[in-house]
C-alpha cells in the first residue's frame, strides 16, 4: 500500500513538474510576445516622434522662409517708397526750377527790356520820325515796348520742353499760345511779303505798270 501511495505521489509530482514546465514555457512565450509588442510599439512611437520632429522642423523652416521673404518684401517696398518719394521730390524741384527760369527769362527780362525801351523813348522825347502822327507814334511806342514780350513768346514757343511741368501752368500756357500765334502770323506775313516781292519783280521784268 505504501508503494502505491509513493507511486501516486511520484506521479503527482511528475505531473506537477510537467505542468510547471508547460506553464513556464507559456509564461516565457507570453513574455517574449509582450517584449516584442512593447518593442514594436516603442519603435512605432519613436518613428512617429521622428516624423513629428521632422514636420515641426519643416514647419519652422517654412516659417523662417516666410519671415525672410516678408522682410525682403518689406525692405523692397520701403526702397520703392524711398525712390518714389525721391522722384516726387526731384519732380517738384524740377517744376519749381522750370517756373523760376520761366519767370526770370521769359517774364522779368523782357519786362526790364520793355521798361528800358519806354524810358529811353520817353526821356528822349519819343525820338521817332516826325512824319509819324500822334496816334501812330504811340502805336509805334507800344509796339516797341511789346516787342520784347513778342520775342520772348516766340522763343518760348520754339523751346524744347525738358519736362511737362510748364504745359499745365496758366502763365506758360498763355505765352505758349501767344508765341505760336505770332509765329503763324509771322509766317503768313513773310509769305505775303515774299509773294508781293516776287509779283513786283515779275511786273518790273515784264514792264507792267511802267509809263
């Protein structure tokens, strides 16, 4: 009977050892699977973190590029504004200079010359030919006084404009119109005189009008 009990105990012990070995193998396999899953998840998390890091770095570089471009655009815009302001300033100075030159050379200078002509004629007792009547003499005086302005208008009308600042200025527009009209009238007058001279010369050659 003792042998039977010992035999059963030995079988139970062997079964327990066998079950414990199987359990140990299962635990080891489960541990391996857990380690592999943990390593896989760790690798996936590391890869995700690396991708996130790259994305953040790319976004940072993009923001730096945008900031640099914004600064360049701002600097270029500032330079363009400075150039525009400088151009407008130069344009304003050029316009003032043109008006100053116009007033000096085309208004003041002929005014002084006209005043001197009038004073010379007045102080000289209006030394014009005595054959001229009173009205005609004063008309001649007026013509001599106005002559500098007429010459000034003609010169201004023939002047090549370096800028358009004077074209819209009222005094310059008046003088320009007067000068062009004087030139037109002068051309017509010279044409008439030339035609009359040719006509008289032809009459003289052909003997017309000779007694």
